């Protein structure tokens, strides 16, 4: 028999309790099958709370799977920010530009795309308004306008943002993101990727991307372990680790934050 080490985590118990309670209330209200909530310190990447709850056969909720790390699926509209940040960083658009969404309807690669029954009252949308009302047609129109024939350039942007790689958090079980390489794209891939389809990411990978925007373009690695102790003596200590690359210019990050605020407003 050998005594195990003690692990000191970055978790804040007060915030963890709030996260778990809030998640449970939200799942119960919507009768969702599962959900997760992760709270990450912007400057350091320290995980302050991580809650995962899934519905049991009895109808109650318990922590049965780490969805934050292990659930890789199509993110939908939260992925629109990847398109906007790319457009901002490449200098194609600013927050004052606008695009015609034709009453929330467009044809891309021979297939009709709509905003799922809303936004028909709009024709011209700015990035802030389009992001706030979650317009599929607006971001698809912008990306196809500026990246058609330049799909390798857009894929390179997704790589630059760190979206094609795992976060490498210090926990086992993280699923790799799935983003098809440009040679495998169809005629409608750019438009459908624009609003979060044909790609798969985990909640933690999406969080790390958004965190980098709020951190003025500096991407940090999420981490959960602070120290490892043996009988009270520190034998290993972990410090915040930058991924050593800036994902975008500060100007592009500032524009991205501006349109994110429009969603809340």
C-alpha cells in the first residue's frame, strides 16, 4: 500500500456551487437531456467551476458524463463568431458595414438558407445587429462574398484561432475538434460552416476560443491543477501557460467584443 498524492485544483467551491445550481435550474426548467457550465478565468485559463449534468432514467439529474470535454457536436450559431473574427482580422469588414440579407433568405451552393422563421423584417444588417439577432444568412453572405475561391485562407484562419486543435487541458478524455479540410468542402460548405454546421467542437474548445477574444486576442490554455502534494510538501506546481500565439489583432478582438455586447443588450 502506498499513500496517494493530494491534488490542489483551481476550482472555487463557491462558484462551483453557483454553477451547479444554476445549471440544474436551467435543465429542469427546459427539461433538457443534459448540459454543462464552465467558468474560466480570462487572463490565466484557470477553470473556476465546471458542472456537467445529465438526465437519469428516473428523470432526475446527476453528474454522469463530462460533457464539457467529451461531447463533440455541431455548435450552431455560437460558431458564427469564428466567421466575424476572421472578417474583422482580415480587414474585409468593420462594425459599421452592412449586408443585404433579403428578408432572411439566401441561396448558397444551390441550396436555400433561411434564418429559421425569424428576421424576415430585416434587409440590411450590420455585424452587430446580425450577430445579436443570430442571422444565418448575414454571416453566410459575408463569408461567401470574401472567401469564395479562397477557402484555404478561411481554413487557415480557423487554424490561427486554435479551433482545429484540442485545448490540451490536463484531464483525459478531451475529444478532438472536427473541421474538414478545404479539399473536402462542397459548394455549400462555406455557408453552412458559417453558422456552425459541418464542424464539431466541445464546449470547452468553444470557451477557449471566446476567452481568447475577451483576452484581447491572447489565447491561454485551460488548466485545472495547481499543485500536487505529498504529505504536505509540494512536489509539482503548475503555472498559467500561454499557448504562445495571438489569434488576432487587438483591433479585431475589440470589434468582436463590441458585437458580443450587442447580443446581451
